[in-house]
C-alpha cells in the first residue's frame, strides 16, 4: 500500500531549518516542517545523485515492504539508509523520480 509521505522540491537557495545528512552532499529542509509535507532539497555542485532527482520534483510514499515495491520498476537510486530507522529507494515512473520509504518498527 502506498501512503503519501512528502513532495521533494529541488531548490537553489538556502531555507531556514535545513539539515545536512552526511554522505549525500545535499541540504534538506525536512518535510515535517510544514503541514503539507514539502521537502526542499539544495544540492552541492558536485553531488553525485542522479540529475533527475536534482532537477525534477519527486513524490514520496511510505511503503510496508520496500523490496516488493521495487519489483519490475526502473531503479534510480538503490535501497539505502539515509538516516537511522528508514530505508529508501528512488524509481523512475513516467519520466519522474518517485521515492519509496520503509520505516523500521515505530
């Protein structure tokens, strides 16, 4: 089951409340800072993430089983753990990036 989590929007300017997760070369203003779940992402010039993620907004969904959601899809960013308690992956859907998040037991 897909459950809306956030909308990620690339930006070139800094935002209040940005965080800098280690190893990703991206500044993120978390989606829980507003009621609609908007996540702002500002990338370092040499950020190795795919250009599609750096230039096109993405929608993110919480899923129960990340690996099951990836079956048969074009994987853009392989499953990884950007922070404790969450596993994520990006796929391409209709030429747009889509993020899936699986949270550890809450």
